[in-house]
């Protein structure tokens, strides 16, 4: 339900705290003050981001030499990133895990969410309760156990394994989300189809699935972007140099060879952040709505 | 309808028969198809055990040497191995690997539990069907039964891929961690070199008994609570404030401002945190340099590494985390604000309410009602926040009073270090359980207040 109410972003502002008519004389001053505050916060928000972009374009290597506005900008570090580090390899690894994680999560969450919401079967209640309990168990706790298990069975260092673990880790929450969303879709739709003789699979594919799209979009975006930023799970599961993900590679760059490859790190950070940032800003509505819907449902 | 000779059998007989040999009861009930179905599981269980074991060796039977998947699995789960790796004349002997034994045992136990469900189902089915027959109920062929079953089977078949994944990648690891908490699996007992043993509650005792472990645990726990609480309250407050400002009609181009303020939420946290880490780097970072340049400080400030000033590191971590988290609340509150009916404010104005009164008595309660459940969620996720602290400080500055933890370490980063860096798996497992207990309690409490449970 919140899904519907929060959908629109702040437009022309129906909710203006209506100060203006009461104190017309202070209006000019308060406008200036408000904008002053906005500029100040914007500066704090933008400066670190501007700084890393500047660092990626600065000549030299070290952290001490960079400036947010380099006088002689260079793109050398971006070239170095792909020619002298394994960044391209890491990027492809992350992409592989991200796509697998997204596809697996969307399919499983949609199917299981549909079944839990629409099908009556023995064990449904117990199943939902276990899902609720499982989603409380922080994913990284399982990650640590997975590490011990994989370590002893020699399963470490597999990108597919990493994707499977992250799908499973997020699945209880995603199922819960999809189930809650499907509960709010009118049941009259599937009843009508059932009367027309449609089987359950047909009802799912033809009627429910298209209606699930907003929430599926949310699951798809979050699960696609997660592996790019996730650190703890890949750090535990992946070992060899050619199996690293972007997040791991960047962290190693900054923690091991700190002072002498900072600008290359900055370039790598920009390349990682840019697509995700654009995606988030463009799709912000879906993301904020989805996140609040999850809380609404438990 | 009912069959005269066999109908006099009491319901208990087919039930008992099915309990001894799976499917036998169904056969007594003349349901061959069903009997075959249950028997297949029985045959599978026995066949698996024999095929994976060594039952024809002709020597004395031991679970260690001859047991199959189930017998050896359960033996391993109980003993965790009996023979360590030793130097013999022919070289290193093959010792027991306690942890693989523990894990295989756990898997065997899970499979057995699953089979037990089918077994109970078969016994109850045999008895119940006979009881229906005895009271003159209609016969049902196996085929008809399966057609009826198909309806509920749809749900199970559709759920099974997700179920298998969750059982093996979430449930199994969770159970495994719980078991490890009761062993001495750590850097001094690393299989296959050494055996691991069950130690009961020793690990819990070590953490709670008043040693350096206790100090570390309580210190880290307190800071984790402060971190989660301050983060939640401060980011909600700042987010609310920014959203109310942006909703003001006097603001030019609110969408542009909004998008700018959303940047910290949109940029991957690992990137922002690593950037802040370098900006606050003591030796080369620009913040320290700038403070020296403008003359505010005489020396460079070592924000995250100055062990004499842990609260400075903590404060900076909190501020940076505020930078990361306020935009989400701003977006959330902004969404709620657009949906508050303008007539509320109209009426309040007529009654002569000041802007501040309207904010306090209209805007705040309405927003709070929607956002409250998210506050709990935010608290829990801050409680489990690994990234910010690890990327910024790696737990530093060092704290001499703590064991393997720095002054800004949260429970989760400490847990990570215990497991990954110091290989104290048993202590890490106990920590995991504590964290789960704390987070679980908060979540259950939250759940009880929400409508989620009632909607099951």
C-alpha cells in the first residue's frame, strides 16, 4: 500500500509548511537562508565525490599530490587501469556474479513469492515463519560458515559458488517482499482466469508475473548492484588473483600499495561508481518504494 | 465397496507394517502404486548407505572404517574423528578431518530428517486409510490419490529449487555455526593436522567469565549500540530536516537539489568509504593538511590511527556514516510529505497555528507513523554494518585492552577478524550466535508490533 502512496517524488510541493502568508516581510530573508543551507549541504555532499574525480585526473601517483581541480588533467590513470592492473578481469568477474545473482534472485523470488501468496498447501505457515526467521539471520553470519565449509571441502574460489551463496542469502527477504506485494494484487484476476480454465502455471506467467513488475524491478536492481559493492562474502569465498571482484581489487589497491597508486585507485573507483550512481538516480522511485515496502511488511 | 477379509484388520497393523518396511502397510491396503513410492525411498536410503559404505570387507565392523554415508556421518558428528594424523614408517598417515566429518554428519542428519518426514507420512497414511476403510469409507486407487496429491504438489515442486538452495546455503551453514560454537576449532586445532573436539559451553564461558574477552565483548557491544542508535536517530533527523526544507515552495529547482542530496545514497558505499578513508588519512590526507594550512592545528591529525584518542576516530566514523545514510531518509520523508493532504495545513492556518506548530503537530506525526518501522530496520542494519567501519578504519585505532579488536570495531568487523584473520573459529561462532540473539530479539519484538505475523 505504501508502494502506491510513496511513488511520486516531491513535485511542486503540496506539503509546503505554510510559513509564507503569515510573515510576508521575512520571506526574502528566509528564502536566502534556506538556499544557504541547501548550498552548504550540497557542498559537503559533493566535495568528496568531486575530490575523487579530481584525483583520478591528477598527474602523479600519490595521495599527497592530488587535488580536486588538477591544473593539468590527464586520463593516463584510466588507461593504466585497464592496461597495467587486472581491473578489466575484476570487472568481468563482478559482471558475471551480478548477472547470475540478479537472474537467480528474480526467478526464485517471483516463483516462491507467488506460491506463498496464492497457493494453499500444507506447511505454508511453517514455511513463511522460517523465512521470517532466516531473513533475521544476518547474511554474513552464514557467509562465515560458508567460508569454513568451503575451506574444508575445497570449494573456495568459485564465482558461481559466490553467486549461489548470495542468491540464497537474500532469498528469504526477497520472497517475503514478493509475497507481500502479490498479496495486494486483486485476487479477482486469477479467479476469473481460473473460471476460464487457466491452470496455475498459466495464471502465474500470464497474469501475476506482469503485475509483479515494479517489485521485480526492485529485486533486479538491488541484486544486480549488490555484487559490485559486496566485500565480505567475496573476500571470504574468493582467493586467487584472477577471481577477484572490483570491490576486492579496489580495496587491495588502497590498503596495500597505499601511497603510490592512489590516482589509479581513484580512476577505478570512478569507473565502478558511475554506472551504479546513474542507475540509482534514474530509478530512485522504484528503489525507495521497494525499500519502504519491505519494512512495511516486516 | 469394502473388501470383506481385509477390512477386519485394525488400523494399527498397516501402520506398524509401514513403520518396519516402508510401503508394506500400503501393500496390505492394496495400494501397490503408493507402496512402491514409499518403498523407493526406503530402498534409496539402504542402497545409499551400502553403496557408500564398505559392508563386504569381511572384517570387524567399525563405523569409522566401514560405515556408509549415514552411519559414518552420524559417527563423525558425535566423535568428530578419533585418529589424528601421525607420522608412521610409510609417511604421514591419513588422519580424520574433524570439520569435514562434522559437516558431512550434519548433511546426513538433514537428509535423514527429510526422510523421516516421508516415513511418518507413510505410516500415518497407511493407518489412516485403513481406518477410513474400516468405517466403510470408499476405496481410492493409487492413481486417484496421486491426482489429488498433484494439486498440493504444485506448490512443492515450484518451491523446491529455492528450498534446496536455502537449505544448503543458509540453513546448513547456520546449523554448522551453531555446532562450531561448541567445539575447539581454532588455530591450535586445525584439521587435518589436529582433531577438533566437543567442548560444551567452554567458549561461552571464555567470553563471559570476566577475562580480556569479556572486556572486549562488552566494549565492542556498547560501541555497536551507540553506533547503531546515533546513526539511526541522526540520519532520520537530518533526512527529515532536508526533506521539509526541500518541500518548501520557496526552493528553486527542488528536483535538482534532491538529486544532489541523493548522491551519497546512490554512490556505492565502498567507494565513498574508501574515498573518505584517504581524505582522512593522517599522513597524506587533504583534511589534515588543510587544517594545518589554515592554522587551526599545529600538527597533522591522525584521525583513525591515534590510539590516544579513540573517540575522535569514533566521532569521525559517525559523521561519515551520517553522510552516507541521511539521503535515504530524506527521500523517504519527501515521499510521505507529498501525500499529506494540504487541507490539514489549511485548517491549521485558520486556527492560527504557527509554522513550527504545524510542523510539530501535523508533519511530524504523519511522517513518523510511516517511517517508524524503517527506524528499527535501520537500527538493525547499522548494527550489522560491516562496510563503513572496515573500509574507513579497519577497526583502528589499536586498543591495547581489547583482544583482536580496535576502538572502532563493531561486533561484525570483530567477528570477521576473529574468523578470517586470527582463525579463532570457535569464538567467532559464539559471537555469531550472540549477534543473532540480539538482532533476532529486536526483530521479533518489531515483528510482534507489525501486522506481518497476523497476515501469515
